[in-house]
C-alpha cells in the first residue's frame, strides 16, 4: 500500500468506507497500531494512521447545530470537521461534506476546504479514540457547570449588592488611609515643632546657667560686709553708705537677728551677753534720721530682760492720722537704726 496520500479525485471504495465509518478501529487491523491507538498514542505505520481518515471527530457538531449556524460561523469551524457524510436519501446516493451541505443544496465531498487542506481534514485514529474517551467526561463537566449556574439564576441583584458593598468598603478604606496619612503628617509636624522648642529651651537653659555662673562670679568678687552687727548670710546689707558689699558671718559679729512684725513696740535681740548695766541709746539722733510726719516725740532705753539678754524698749507715739503702712514702715526703719547704733 502506498504511503503517499491518494488524490481526492480518485474514486472511493464505498464498501471499505462503510466498513470503517465508526470511531473504533477494525480488530482485524494491525495489532501494534491497534494497541497504540487504544492507548492514545500515534500509530506506528503510516498506512494504519490513514485508516482514521473516515473516523468522524467526536466533538463535531450534529446536523441540528449545523443547520442553525450562519455561513460565517461554519467558516470558523475547525478543518477536521469537514469529513464526508453518506447521504442515502439523495438520488443518486452520494458523499457530501458534513459541514458544507444543508437543506436545499448539496455540497459533494471533498469540499473546497477538504481539497485545500488535504490530510488536515481528518483526525488520526489515536486522537479520535482519546477524544471519544474524553468527550463523556467533558459533557458531564459541562452539565455540572450548567446545573451550578442554574442555582445562581435570579440572584444577580445580590451579586450587584455585594459588588456595591465591596466598592463602598474600598472607598471607606481609601478615605481611612488618607485620614491616617494626614494624621501622620500632622504628628510629624508637631514632633518637629516640639523638637525645635526643646532645642530652644535647652539653649535658653544653657544661657541662663551661664548668666547665673557669671552673676555668681561677680558676687564672689564684690567686697563683703565685715561690720560687727547682726547679719544674715548672703543677704544684701541695707546700710549701703556705711557697709557696702555683701554680708558674711565673721568672728566677733553678732549672730543672726530676727525682728518679728508683731505690731509691738519692742525688738528682742538674741545675741551676746548683755552689756554691764543699762545703756541709753542716742534717741535724739535717731529721731533726726527717722523723722516722719506720723511720729510724735518718743524715748527709749536699753535694758536686760528676764533671761539676761539685751532688750531695747522704745516708746512710740504715732499721730492720729498715721495709717498701718506708715506705722510698719517707721517701725522697720527704727529697728534698723537701733541695731546700727548697738
């Protein structure tokens, strides 16, 4: 048998064609190629491969589907569908193209497509058998998908609502993202401002520390008061003329003195042992230094109290129109004058 494909113009052996027009190969054929075809593998002999030329493709559309197709749809079908079909109702009987023929016209096989593409029109036997085995599973899967689709018929509004909800959720998340981004930028700006203020405060603290150290150095260089009168450490001496400088406790000076503002006319002095005998301060000189419109003549004496401490007793007579401020001010100045005299 020739290995070259025979031209389509030759007459067909109708008996052979009718015998082999089924998807299963003849059991009397080549056993090797038969087993290979059943295993879904290519046949070994070219002659056995050409035995599949008249095996119709398992996925080829049937007559009803072809009748509903337009010419453009038929032209788009695969070439392997243009197989010969036996028309026994026609007079005379003939072979027609399974795709190109229809009601009202007859297209004898081989058709134009079969003549143009030759052996590509036919399906090899091993592929036809494999397709025949796969088609039932594919059809079952298609029916399963159609049944599943039928369950969702009429729920399109629910799907639309779900899409709308997801779209709204996406918009909400985007808005939240923008809000968080703005808050992050704001917090970053506030942190930068706080850091600048902290740096400025630290610089101000350093300047203040330098100023304090400079002031302390200046105070340390100033002369200190060494007068033997009651003093308070590190307190400015009020007797500017007689005692310029700063107080410092020295040997022979009186310890700290305290003058309570009790409104009384006496100032106790916690001091050294009392002088021997009463002493009379120069009240006339005090009066000349502390003269005030609110003051009337007064006198004073220096005596010892019950504990043997010096005690200055001053008798004051204020004018009737003197207010409390005048009384306290004069009393303070008088006390300082007494201490200076002592």
